[in-house]
């Protein structure tokens, strides 16, 4: 296993996603953020079942950056409880993983 993580964040709009993505990369909290459109989320919120169109941010970072990344998302996000779920990166292209580490010192 590596110290690298992929983090999922859902957002309500492309504008919000770009704002968060640019801030995370500019602050070196993430090496790369992909914006994936066409996500449909069904969830319970305050006792009601919701059905919302969203975008998914796929954020690549390091374990050591997670706390600051989560805090930055909270500050920039319009949701009261934004999704930030981190999963370990178990392997991949060594060249890409090396680049990811260089971009998130």
C-alpha cells in the first residue's frame, strides 16, 4: 500500500466543482482533480429521500494532506455536509504515482 489516496467529493454544479478543484490544486492539496458529470445521487437528508443531479470530483492526493483537504472542501463547498471519502491507492503506473507525489510535497 502507498501513502496516496483518491478522494471522492460530490458537488451541485460545474462552477462549484471547478472552484474547489482549482483551489485544491493551487494549494498543493491535490495533484489532480477530475470532474465527472452525469452523477445522480439518491440519499436521505433530514428525513426525506432526495434525488439530485451532481458532479463527482475525483481527487488524487497524499494521506498527509487529507485533513487540510477536507477542511478546504468544507470552507469552499455549498453543502452543509459535503461528501469527502478517501480510499487508498494500492498501485498503478509508477510514473504517474511519482508525479502525484511530486505535486503534493
